[in-house]
């Protein structure tokens, strides 16, 4: 059976997460219906957009064109108020090397080390895009608003999770359980908002 939807990620966990979000909306959804970019051998496009939305669309458009299937992609990062929204789309390579979470986190906290608690507002942002072979495009955005700590706390999560305390909580995202984090996360919000649109496309 051929897949019905492809997700622009090489992370099997993210594919499973999207399947779980879609399952209540699509009674006939099977695990084979949603696959990742690696499963179809898709190349990774150059992400040269200047917003989360633009980069999500770049990835989804390339994947849909490559596979001839509806494609979903997301782009996410941390936006710090006193840094004018940075690191933003450069979150994964803020320290200069892509994917070095520890270095990125250390640099960010050093840059805001002298900022008072009341000015340490920040948010995780995610843009999730759906693109179909016939040119239909739809983007949803999710945000997890909080404040930055002075030192990393917690062993869970990844990226900047140890430095952001969600509003209304005293724990960082890295101190939350996976279920607690997923319930409020920027990715969860964006994909949950996009899910009914995906369901309409797949069910149509």
C-alpha cells in the first residue's frame, strides 16, 4: 500500500507524533499512510527563507514535488524578546555549528546574562505547513510563551528546553514530562491546528 502523506523529517519520533495527532480525525489511517522523508529517499532542500513559515513551505513544497504526495513540514526555534526575536530561524546554528545544542544554549544564556527577570520573555515558535501536488498550501503557527532562566535546568527535552519556563509554571520545558510538554508545546499546537486541514485533504 502506498503512503498518503509524507512528513519532511528524518526523525521517526516526529512521524509517530503526527500519526497520533491525525489518528482521531481519520478513522481509516494506518501506520503506512504517513511516512518520513527518509522512507521515500527525498533530498533535503536548502532552507533559505527568512521566517519559520517560509522555511516550512520550502521543505513541504520540495517534498510534495519529489513524491507527488501531500507533504507536511515544520520549522521551529526560540524567539527572545530582548534579542528582537533572535535566534529565531537561526536557533539550531546560533553558536555557528548546526545542531550543537549545548553550545547554542550556552551562548544564548551568556548573551542575556545581565538581563533582569522581568525582561527575560521568550517563546518557542513552530510553523507547520501542508502542501499538495495540485498547489494547495496551508500554514499554522504555534507558540509556547515563557521566560528564560539564568542557568539550564532539567535533563529532558532538547535544544533550548532547559532554559525556558512556560508561563504559569515554575519548571523548565526540560523538567516537564514528555506528555506535559507535548500538551502545551509549540509543535503540538501547530500540528493540532493543521491536522483538520490534513484530514480534509486526505479524506477528499
